[in-house]
């Protein structure tokens, strides 16, 4: 059973059609890579599918069914699921940060500069898991340690500006995984990082995915990165899906001319 099943997703803002007829699914322990050039509709597709579009004049139709229950990652599923397209704000608040975790491109704009990183982790644990402040603090230390932050018992009280760029992204991953979500959305999470740190973050996400059984949707404009993380690949161009295949087949026998162009554009 798919953790997330998206069917015939259309997104328009005003009179402009942004995404047209996108369908995909991602299962537990699987990574779906969504790739395409800037403006191809990658982020808009995933934001619409998870109920995060907040643009004036937006219109989202189709289906986005989340079948994972909160509390024990992708190992617990809800056969009926939660329909995210058209869901109420209350439903979306209950899902975001609990069943779905998010890691975005620039942690500097995602992390709150006025709260310690520990407090930003404990917020979701107290809200979604009902933990006491003491228990949530202990869990925050464990999460920082699991993502490779040195001296986590001390750094849990630090602020975002006191971490390097790579460490801030690790903190974002800790926040995203705090409630053991079934689905992790990674939207260009390594684009702003140097090559060495990028490789470390990719390895970290893959390791944590194996440990937790998390389903991952990884968005990138770079097929080189997608080649390191994905099981299946969805190629978007101008808001439409032009190809969707297992990674090995897509690399060996790309069917669409646009996919071949993306492969040819990879740095050697």
C-alpha cells in the first residue's frame, strides 16, 4: 500500500495552469525523485499534494491520499487514508510535522532565529505526541545526536546562527523526523551546500530512511543527485509528467527527449 497516492493533480493560479494531470505514488522505504528544470512545477506539485499552497487565487483539483498513520512511521497505515486536496486547516495541521516531515532548500529561512534548535524540535513532540517538556528535551538531544550534531546535550540550547550551513540542514532533518513521520518531503535539501556536505546529507537521509522505513519524495533539478537517492524518478516539464520509470531504466534507456537532455547536462 502506498504511503502517498497522488492522482490527476491539477494546480492553477488565477488563469494560469501550473501543474496538469500529475499522478505518482510512493511506498514505505522507497524514494521517489522528482526532477526537472527550474519552473517545471516540481515544488508546486508537492506543495499542492501536501496542502501547503497558500497563493491567492489558487485552485487545486485531483486526489492526494495519505495512508500513513502517525506515531510509528510507515509501519502503521490507514486503509482509508486522509485526503489532502481540499482538507481543512485543522486536518492539515494535524498531519504536517506528524505524519509528514519537511526539509526545504535553505534552513536559514526555515529555522526560527529567536528559538533554540532544541525548542524547535520539542514543539512538535509536545504538540503531536503530548510529551512533557522534560521528555521532549531528552528526545531532542537524541535526535540531534542521530543526525550527527556533535555535543548534542550542549548544542540543543544553541540558536540557528551558531551552526554551520550543513549543521543547520541536519537540524532541519532532526525537526522533520522528530515525530517519526511516514513521509519525508525533501525539496532541494542539498542545493545550497558544498559538494562534501551535500554527500554527507544524502548519506544521512538514506541511513535514517533505512532505520525508520520512511517514504521519501526528493525534489531536485539535478539528475546527478537524484541518481544517488531515488528508486523511481518522475520527470516534469512545464507542469506535466513526461516520463516516470525506475532509476536504472531511466538512466539506461530514457524514453523522452527532455530526459535525455537532462542526462546530457549532468556534470562529468
